[in-house]
C-alpha cells in the first residue's frame, strides 16, 4: 500500500525520530468511468467482514532489510521547551477536566516501543508484519512517536515540558506496517516476478481495524497511515473491505476512528488535489470514508495549512503537524529532529503527527462524556473546532478548523440534548421603505413665522411714515 508517509533510513539518531513511512502499493483498482468522486459509494453491507488472522500474510515473508532505528541520545537530550502545539491547544488546561483515564487507544502503525514515559501503559496487540508476533517492537520509530503524542507522561513536566494529550490513557500497539521489514509476494500469472515491497497493505489495515474494533476496552483508534491513488479508478475490493471494517468499528462497536489526512508524496503530487472539490485528482484512504473517519490535516505555527497537507472534501479537522516533539523511539528521552542518511537533520512533521493530537482529545472527551457514542464524540470535536471563514464553517484545507480541546470538553452541543439546529432564514437584501413624513406642523410654523415677519415690517413702515409727516419732529431735527 502506498502511503503518504515516507521513512528516510537513519544512520544514527541523536534526538531523532522517523518521519513518514512508505508502504507497498496494493493491486490497482479496476479502471472504469467515471472513476471515483469526492464521496465514496455507500458501504456494501453484503460484504463479509475481513477475517482477522492476527498474523502477517501467508503469501509473503517480511524480514528486516536494515537495522532498526538507533539513538545516541540515551535520554541525555533534554528538550525543556513545550511543543508549540501543546501550548496552542492548551493541553495542560484541558487536562484539568480529563486525562484519558480508563481509555484504551489503539495505535495502528509500525508498533509501539514501551518507552519509559508510558510508565507501563502499552498493551501488545496483533502483529501483521513479523512472524515473531511482537507489536512492541518498533523498528521504524513512527508508531512510538505517534503514541507519545497521545499518551506519554513526562516524569517531571516542569523540567521536560512535553506531555501527551491523554497521559492516563493506555495504548494498544498494533503493528501493521514497516519500511524496515520487506519481502516479495508469491509470483502470479499477472506478476511473475514481483518486486520487493515494504510490509503493510489495505488488507492488513482492514484486519488491524477489526482487531481494534473487537477489543471491548478500545474506545479510540488512531491510524497515521494513508493509501493514495488516482481518482480515475473506481473503488477496489480491498478498499471496500477497509470501508466495511471502519463502518463496523464505528457503527457496531462504538469506536472513535481518527486518521491522518495524508501528505504530498510521489503519487499525491498536488496538495490542492484538484481545482474542483467535487472532482479530486487523488483518493486518499482511510480519509475518503469520511462518514466513519475523523481525518486530520496539519497546520503550522502560524495557523496556516502545512504545505504538504493534502486537501479534500473529506478533511474533518486540523491539528499541529510541524516542528513536532515526541518520544525518542530508541532512547529514553525526547526527539525533535530526524537524522537522514547524509547526516543532515530535519524537523519532524506530517499529518501523521496531527492525527494523534485529535486521537488524544477523543480519549479526553470519552472520559468526560462516557454517555456519548462514537459519532457524537466525533461531532463534538468538529463542532467545537475553530472554524475557518468559509460557508458552513468548513473548507477543504482544514475541515472544521483547528481542534479546541477546552471547548470540546466544556461546550454545550445542542444536538446532544435533542435541540434541533437553527434554520437559515432569508433576510431582505434592500433597505426598509421610507416612512412618510407629516409636514403639517412644519407648515404651520413657517406660516406663523412668515406672518410675524410681515407684521413687523408693516409696523416699521408705518412708524417711518408717521415720523416723516410730523412738522415738530422735523423742526427739532433742524
């Protein structure tokens, strides 16, 4: 499965972490007209749920082709600054209302290493990568970083600064993909000489979703993994299986499902994803199945959409996705940089790391409002986000906007109390009619004033005439 995540193998890691992981591409969907649109076809409920083998596929054996990520920091690198996303979302203020206690968050990723900051709160789930069945191994480092944003608890917050969004939540580690583990599938008539592919595809992702859904303790599922393809193809059977599994998780098993919106990649080359929102150039799953998925775009410190974040009508909300700080996947400290093969260091970024901010928030909401079902939790997160200035308070860049944890934990949502939404009312566009004025009083006043002035002039004229005709007065003047 091709994903929007890419991993650059590390020669060494100081305060480093892996960034994005590429996964093998699935078999191409059948090409037909008119292809795939902005909205997927309805869930085919006649399809049986994918069988969860809890094991790697039988037609390929994945083996590690390079060493697992290594760290030279060994906990010696201290990052006292709090991540900007943690400050912007006021995570510590939100934790006064909930901390994720009693919540189990399934992280479908590259595995999760039991980092000391988890304090024993990582539970081993299924492993679809390696036969040794150890989802607590994370050779790529990606899953550990994602899980750290969700539920890490720093031993000394005053000195370290970093904290997970839901530090009392537990993590169910499910290893579904890896760029370190690779293998070749069995030859087929259509593909007699298959090339080497990284571990993970749509089938194993659907199985991982069902595995998490069938765990009665899981309340939230996070998937920082995406499959990107051209929209000229129709939906494939593996995509239908994934869609069916997601619907099963939300509708039947009451799980909140969160997924990254996807990054620009060698397939998804245009983040804008088409000039017409109803005709996207690329289809990204799981976000495409927006009815059952809370998909998360990435924003930068300025609050703008990150340049790499894929746009689409399925984007639900946004979260911090640049300049990330999380757990060092091999050491005991924190990581804020990725060390590439040439030794250069780049910041950790991607929608992969925006999603766990929202998954952590979902864990907080589920603790504070245990009576809400999965769809109500997802709606609460969307309705309390910082809406963009767009019709309906939503656009294809950030969805309903940057999440607002404090509002999500304290706001009153009318729909939760059966109060219908306000109806739009057509307001008149023109000015109100001019009111007719009664000029009677003004007319009387003007007539009276005019009469008084006329009377005064007549009086002055008469007095002047009398004085001119009086001989005594003329003699005295001479």
